[in-house]
């Protein structure tokens, strides 16, 4: 009853699987939730998993299968006969099925389609036809529709009849003959109402919906905002074509947060888990930006070369170079991070820009001043009063410039319809660095040469 | 029916409110969802909101109230008479009520408690007694319990009777006389079963639960993993004390992602929206780390001072300083970001450490080599063959050291029971910078002085 029951003991299961005693292993596994079973068996060979799955009822096979990592699903698809694969496919939920189908090699797709029932075939065709990242690509067709003329008793009978096959029966959509949504009604409301009350008198008519072409993140934000169990999805002609459920919404939200998080360090889009990612995939996802940033940094090198004279004369200036450029970069990446996340969660919108810039100038001035005071003493100790003055002044300017770059970049990217999350810490840092080098040595050149 | 209906037209509403025509404004607002009403009216003065709310039925008042920002709730609490406040409190869901109550000044809390019914009073006392951040602090007491001896017909009758007051009736918990959970049953299952079937024969007995003392993030991860609508929460004696529902889980997950995201740029915990945060709050959240990083950077300054001789002799070395230390920092913050997120989502656990370190060494070597090749040519152009060799060699070493710092720090923090997200980009960058300066000039000193 408590969690402890859920900690799977791997020892005996591994022993059974190594000895090819699959029915014994399955017996032990059957106590657990299908998610946990999938996470336990995904470490074995495809052939062993195939044998293990055979020990489960077909609907559990389908569910465990849908929780396996995508690459493992593909390996298993090679093992499974077309007949078994069809059976598993039939028992998967429409959205998982369409996802899986999409990834199969074309030849395999074509050999499978004729065997599936027409309804499933049409369903796959429809669900796989939406662009990746759109609401259509994550929706499911597993929902119940009701007629407005139904009584609650009739509605309940229809729900009972369809409950087995549907992902959710807790919200039903009331549609007209053209599948246009007239209203929504929850099972909660149907249960509470008198049996002969009409659905059209009970249903909520102010239905909040999404379009299949909307981005999936936008739809997920709507589900979270209104605390929906599911949201109806419409095509361009306002006809109901699917729903997105809260559980898929949670997966999408986590994926989106991870993606933004990775972009924050200029890491390309990661598919699947870091643990399982191939070395080359990780290398590829990181190298492009690193090399681009190297070339970006050539400007700071050129900037320094330009000021070679003042540097040779005051070598102490070099001591403070990492400190100053880091401070600008750090302040800038703080601003960028605040803005990227606020834009992603919808806390801040484009029209807030002017007001926020004004606030940022004040905050950055405060930050820069505090840091200038912090470094003044060190400046005097290492380079004398002149150098200390240059360093303190540079600090204020650098922190302000860095913060403004960090704050503006996400807005500018958003304005250009690019992803604000591309305003990552390393990008902002590099931009702040280049500005920092130029500001530092220009100020030094001016102040120390006239001094 | 489509979204367009939902775009609130602020113009006429503002006009009505400015003219103190509250019932007219409320008439316009009533078409919208309570979330949207709250987000629309939160821009007005507390006094106006108070007048507006009075135009709504008491349960809508309570719901709109619970969607208002916390500071606005506090302002309103001053406006509302104790009687009205009590009415609103009674109609709020137990978790929102406890949250709100917790924030009231103590005097106000004490004046309210006697007026509330004993059940609500006990409920508030219990829900506010859990530590912030724990599962107990986000759970609600709005759930239905059933006896195992009930028939489905009896269970349905009880659900009908309690449906009005409960946040969810879609999952019911079957408990014994000591409130120990025997099983869980969904409304779905009750509806499908014959009316005289016994609950104990239908319920799932393998109940996955959380403890009130578990961290809320852990419980949310469980809800997301198993696609639950709600998870039962137990006290230390395994008695049922509450549930956490999927919608609260979505809020917690978003909050946690935002927090980790901000930590990635060393921004302290932000309460509420960036748009509304005070200047001082933003300053305070950013300055501490910035100043700490300034002092961290003094080490790199000292390192450079130590190598003053080799620098004065080869001033070209300075040109490459920002480039090299940035590269180490960037590679390190990439690794740290990957690890922090993977630890937060549970993709990676402590025992993966050794294997992942091995992989990271290989990846970092590849990254470093590619970048070394990229800078070799520039090195030759600006500083000759000797300097180019130093730079290329330094690049490989710096990228590897930076990556290893970035990868290990989250694990070490996690091992010490600290939050891995504290291994933020600026912290890793600063650590990589200090190492970078030392590596760079040591290598230069060694290679150029013996050359």
C-alpha cells in the first residue's frame, strides 16, 4: 500500500530472464504498474523483452510497449511478427499508436496498414498528418461525443458502452451533425442530474478549445491555466477532430521546460534521456555553438590587440580582465534567463518591453554600483588609484550594458518570431564579453593616457 | 465556441468600473471563465474589485478570489468584512483556503477561526501545519472515501451526495476504520460495474501513494509518471490525510521548472511574476551571487599576476585570454545544464555517475580537439607558431577540465543533499575560468620559456 511495494527487486527478475524463465519473471513483474515494468525491462535485449511481453495479456503488452523508449520500440518492431505487431497496435491508444507508426520504416508502415481495421487506418493517417510540434500531433481521437437531445440516462448508457475504449469519459463533447462543438459536459454533472434532464440544458456552452494547428505549448498552457482534464481540438472549419488530455499536457510541459533549459546553455534539441543518448549525439548537440562562440570571441581578441600599447604599459589591467568581462556576462545571463522564462510561461508579453527596459536600467545601475564598490579596494591594492578608478567605472558600464543585452535579446528574437530561448547564457555572455573588452580598454586608454 | 469568444474586451469593462457601474461590468464579465475574470480585474484597486466581486454568486466570488495574486488577496482581505471573508473562505477549496489563511496577519487569523465551522477550522489547522515545500502543504482534503463493503449502487449514491463539495469524484479511496487505504476505485469503474458488485472486489489494491512529508516535487513526479488524476497522501502512520490532484501538480511542476531555470543563472527564488516584482526584490535576488562571483574571480586575477613576466614578454597571449576562458566556461555550463535537468526529471540517478564521467571525458576530448583546430589558424596569424601551439593545447585541456567541473558539480551537490541546480552556469563558468587562467599561463610559461 505504501511506496515500498513499488520498489522493484531486480535481482530475482534478472536471474529468471538470464535463465530464459520468462513466465516466472513475468509473474514477479505483474504486481507492478505497467510504467514500472517498462522502466525495468528496457535494459534487456529486444529478444528477451519480446519473450517477456508474450507472457502478458495483449492490452498490458500494448501499454508496456507504449512506455518503452522509442529506440527500443523500433528494435522490438523488428522482432515482432506483423500479426503480433498489429495486435499490439490495435490495443495502443490512438496518440501513442500514431507516434509509433510515424517512426517505423516506410516499408513496414505499408505492410501494416492493410491489416489494420479501416477505422484505425484512417485514425493513423489523420493523426500522423499534423505537423510535429502542433496540437494535432499530440491529440488523441479517444473521446466521447453526445447529441444535445440525449437525456442524462441515454448519455450515461452511451458512456458505459464506450468506456472500455476511450482514454477519458470524464468530459464529453456535445456536437451537431457537422461535428461542431455545441457544449461540454462532465461525467460529474451527468451523474448529479436527474435521469431525464436533457444534455443541452445542462452542458456548458462557453467551450474553450484549441486548433489542431496551434503550437502544442500554447494548448498545454491553456490546459494548465483552466485546470482542464482535456481540451477539445478543432480543425480550420471548427469541427471537432480530437482532444488533448492533461497527462499528455504534463509530458509536453516537461519536454518544453527541458528544451528551454538546454537552450539556456546552447545545447541542441535532445531526443530522449541523457543517460541513453549516444556520444555522437551529445557531441553534435554541443559543438556547433561552441565553435560559433569561438569565432565570436575573435572580436574580443582583435579588440585587445588594438589596445596593445596601453596594456603593455599597464600590465595590471590584464589581472582584472576575466573579472570584468565575467561580471558583465553574469549580469547579462541573469537578465536573459528571467526574460526567457517569463516569456515562456506567458508572465511577460511584448508590450511590457518598454517598461521593463526602464526598470532594468535602474536595477543594473544598482548592481553595477555595488560591484564597483566591491572591486575598488582590490583595484587599489593591485594597480594603484588610477587603475582602481578605471576598473570601478568599467564595472558599472559593463554590468549595465550586459544586463541590457541580456534583457533585450529575448524580446528581439521573439519579435523576429524566433525562439527567445536562443538568447542563451553563453550567447549573451559572449556578446557581453566583446562589449566588455572594448569598454574596458577604451576607458583605460582614455583615462590612463590623459592622466 | 472557438477561442475568440475568450478574448476579453477590456474597453467597456474599464469604462463601467471607472464610472462605478459595477453590476454592468459584472454582467459583461460573467460570460468568461473565472480564471480570466481574475486576470482581468487584478489591475484595478482593491476597493473596486471588492465592489465587483459583490456582484457575483458567493461560490464564484470564492473561485475568482483564489485566482487573484497573493498580494491582491491580502489587500482585499483588508476591505472585506469578517463576515464576507468567512463566506468566501467557506467556499474556497481547502488547499487554496489554507494557503490564503497562512498569509493573513496573525490577528486576522485569530478573529476568523472562531467564526468558521469546526470542520473547516480543523481542516485549516491540519493543512497549514505541514512544512512549506512538502506534499502536505499542497494537498487538499476534498476527496471521497468509500467503505470496502459498499455496493457500486451505494458508492454512486455517496458520490452523488458529496459531489458538490469535492474537488474530484473521479477517484475514490477505499479505507478501513483507521483510515488506512485498502484500495482505489475510479468513477469509470463504478459506472461500468453491475449495481450490486462489491467495491472490495473491484478496487485496485496496489495503491501508489505519497507521504505528507515527501517533497512536493517528488510527489508531482509520481503523478506525472503514472498519469494519475490524483494521488493519496498518507501520514507517518499510513493513514489517509489528503490527496494531490493533477492540476495542482501542473502548477508545482511549472514553479519547479522556473526555479531551476532561475538557479541556472544564480537568481534567487522569485515569488510571483517578474512583471510585478519590486525593483528591490529583483536587485536582492541577483546581487548576492554577482558579488560572490566577483570575489571568486580575484583568484584568476592573482593567477595572472603570478605570470606577469611571461605575459609582458608575449603580449599576444592576452588576445586569447577571453576566448580560452570563455570556451572552458561554455563547455562546462553545457555539461552542468544537461546534468541538472537530468537529475531534476529523474532521468539520471547518482549511480550513473561513474559511467557518465567516462562518457564525458570522451565527448569533452572531441569538443576540445575540434575547437583547438578552429583556433590554431588564428593563433598562427596573431602570435606565430609557438603561441598557436600553446593556445591549441590549452583549448583541449580547458574544455576537458571545464566539462568535468560542470558534470561533477551537480552530482557532488546532490550527494551533499544540496540542490544540484545551484551548479549554475555562472558558478561553473567562474570555476572553469580560474582553472583556465592557471592552465593557460602555466602551459605558456613552460612551453614558451623552454622553447
